[in-house]
């Protein structure tokens, strides 16, 4: 008995070392991720979008390979920050991939709330990207698919809100749907007479550089007479 007890005490340092190298290291890693996430969310509250993007990117780089749910949640937060920090095209591309992932049949358990958040953010990015592409002089056959996809996403979100009795959410998504329809129907002169949405203001040169050889439209006027309805995020101009 004494011999067994002695062996137990002798193995404690070894067990402690194993814990430090495995579970201990994992907890330290998660603490670092949490720190960057808190910093990123604090930056979002202050509308410091570039800093928020950096913090979310740092958090994403630390996520273990087997933490898919956490990775997807951070990717969504990163995309939301990128939309407002000259990263609209990049956010749009990753959100498309992310929506495919979270709506896949093998995603268990299905997180309907995350799906809705990803779909709404994707629709927002598509709406703004279509707006920006029109101002940049991109051909209709290039910007229309983005806007059509935004309409489909907003329509589905409105139907889902109605199904669960969320009248406020349904109204908001219906307004976003109507805004996307107006954006397609609007003449380019009327569009140029509107203030450029904030996500587009910081992204014009980046979007132009992503499409070499594309001639930009003339610089938009700073008029506020025309009415295009609420922007896709419902925040007003």
C-alpha cells in the first residue's frame, strides 16, 4: 500500500507536465482567442472597423482545427467588420463559402440562428457590392447576379421571420428586399445622385483594383434629393 502511494506521488509531476502540454496549452490558447474577440467587439462598438478586423483575424488564426463552430462564428464577425473596412469583396466571397458550410446537410447540430446571421450578412454584402459595382461602371451581367442573390436571401429571411411570428424582423427584411429591388430599377443618374453608403466609401479603390481594365463611372454627386429607400442594413443613410 505504501509502495503504491509512493508511486502515485512520484507520478504527479509527470501528470502535471502532461496536463500543461495538452489541456493547459488548450486553455491558454482559448484565453488568447477570447482576448482578441473581446478586443474586436470593443472596436466594433467604437466603429473602429480596421482594428476590429485585425483582432478577429488574429483570433481566427489561433482557433484549433477541430473547433469548426467557433471558427465559423469568428469568420462571420470578421466578415461583418470587413464590410466596413475596405474589405467588402473579400467578405462577400468568404460569406458565400460560410453559408454553404452552415447549410450543409452534414452540419450537426444545425444552428438556425447562425444560418440566419450569415445569410443576412451575405445579403448585406451583396447589396452593397452591387451598388458599388454599378457606380464603378461594371456591366449589368456582373452586378445583377449579386443583387438577385441578395433579393433571394432577403425574401427567405422575411419568410423565416414570418414563420416564427417575428413581425419586426419580417418588416425589416421586407424593407431590405424592397430596397434591393429599387437598386436594380434605379437609373444610374439617380444612383449617382445619392450619398454613397458607408461600406462602399472605403472600398471603391479596392473594388476597382479587383477588376482591371474596368472603367469607373463618373464621380457620384453628393445630392440627397432622390430616394432609394432604406439601405440593406436598415440603418438609414
